[in-house]
């Protein structure tokens, strides 16, 4: 056996990362093959160079870093060794944790492992190294949206928001309990191309005001306008748009949507993107959608679990949830920093024992909340031996799920994943983590 073959057999994989950045002479060849591997992993079609140029332009603005696992050798006739057998990417933006606070967050995406290379620890190698780097860089939180819900709990991620898919009956029976509430301002049709400039401006306003919102990628403005999306890199000429104008004459909301075709019964439109800075714009845009001629149904994915539209309709049964699913998954990397950043609504003092198998955020923490702010102290062993001060124990994935209040401590206790250690501990946590408005994220990544 040659020295080269022996080295490849003893260490058959190498992890490499590189910034998604335009080179002087064009697209980085590493990126081209990395994109093809991602597309293969998500069962999308092969990607041409023009499409990769689109991805590059947006992802460079996001500051994305691409990571691949590369096999040392390849078989004759198969993809060569410059195509990664596993992929991973990350960029950094912000999460709205209440009271106007935008917490820095490490966002993970494009996770694939080629089926012929599974169960070899490739994802574990990538994600543990990446989380450690994020922790070293001072990021208190990591986040992702999961294609498969069974993968990420082992790495300390927990589902922290949910969203729904809904069908809304449209046409002659579409009506509001309070019609005046759905007729404030004006709605007018627009060329979808205007959304490329409107989407970032409107989303910034909504992100700053929406508990649980995570910042969007640059590509959203192209998806909203039908120019391109990762699912459909070609321009979608079926996408239409309407804008809402508020009392001051300015645009404070929009909807983009597409007709699903005459073969569907009843005829339906599907929402591509809907942004509204307030309830007036939100209901007026729905009034527009529900009143479209020749349309019997409006479909929306990513609607909030607690949706004002359901309670605004004259017939509540015209609002049907077809699916409820987890959406934003969080992973606390620094328990003290994360808990102190969050907005709190009830005063309390609790001591939590948090386990973290990766070692980033575990320990025993005293959380004192007063006046909407938390002070968190990590307790050492000597401070715990004289009295049973710990109120409850849980894993970092469970604490990450509790973080935005989307699930209650009582539910986790009943599920056996949170344990109260003193009488009344779960009830105290229930009060502490309660939120007045359910968290909602409008961003997939």
C-alpha cells in the first residue's frame, strides 16, 4: 500500500470551511461543487453557474461561511473528491428576545450528509466544531430550522417556536366580524419587483417589534418578488403582489402570492410572503386576498399559531389549520448571557441545574428576576452543600425550548424532561417563563 493510500485509509475525511465570497476571477470552484452537493442533499435539481451567481451575491451579503467534509479519495466514475460528502453553513444575525433587545445569534443551515457516508460522525464533527467556534466568539445562542426533528436534540437544540399551515375559505362567503377593521388604509396591486427594495425595509421594522423574530437572509427579497428562490431558481412569473398604504400614505405591508391553477378545486392562491407592520395592514391584506375573483381558497404556510385572522373572520370555521409544526430551534451557548438578555414579565428567584453534554452552557444558575430584567449567577459547589437550593433540573435543549415561552415548564415536567426538586418549583418556573405574546418567527433558513 502506498503512503498516500495508507494516509487516506487512516484519516479518510477532511473538514474544510471557506467564506462565501466572490473571487476576482469569478465563482470559487469550491463553492460551485459545494452548492451541487447541497442541492443533491435536498433532492433539488442540478444548479447552473448563473444560479450559483445569484446565491453568491446574496450569501456574501449575509456573511455566510460554507463547510464541507471531503473524502480523501473517490471511485472511478463517481463525483470526484472535490465534491463534499457532507455540507454545513452558518451566518450570524439577531433574534428578538423582547423589550427591543436583538440578541446576536449563530444561524446554521444547508446541513446534508450523503447517504453513502452516513453514520460516520460527519455531522457531529461539523456541528460540534462550529458550536465551539461560536461559543469562543462570544455568541450566546445558536439557531436553525430543522428538516428532520430527530437530529438536533442530541446537540442541545430544542424547538422554541411553532407555526401553522392554513386554508382560508375565500369568495362570496369571506367576511369579517368587524368589516371596518379590515378596511383601514388602501390596498393596491403592484409589480412584484418593488418588493426587492420593500422587503428589507418592512422586515426590519417587523423584526424589531416581533418577539421571537429572527433576522432574514438577503435572499428573501428575491423570493418574495418571485425573482428566484432556493426551491425555484428561475423567475416565477405567476407571482403577484399587492401593497398596503397606511394613514400617512406610506407602504406598511405587502402580500405576494400565486394562483395554483385551474385544476385545483376550489381554485386557490398561495401566499408567497406577507409582511404587515400592524393589525390594520394585516387584516386589510387578508381582506384583499379573500376577495379575489374566481378564488375559493387561500393557502398560507408559516402562519402564527395564535393568528388574529382566525378571530377576525365572521365564520371561524373558514379558518382551518392543516398542519402545526415546530419552526425555530434554539441552542443556548451561554446560559448567563442568554437569560440576562431576555425580557421577563414576572419577578421570581429560581435556581436551575442545567446539563449540557457538549459542555457549553451547563452548571447551576441562580436566576433573579426583578423589574423585567434578570441577574444570573453561576453557583459553585461550595455554595450548594449547606442547603438544597436547586429548584429544578433540566437539559440545555429543554431550557432552549423554554427560552421564548413557547412551551410551559409544566408540560416539560409532565413529559419527564424537566424535574422539580422542591415543592412548587414547577409552578414558580411556570410564572417566570410566561410571556404575554406568543413568539413567532417569519424566517426559514
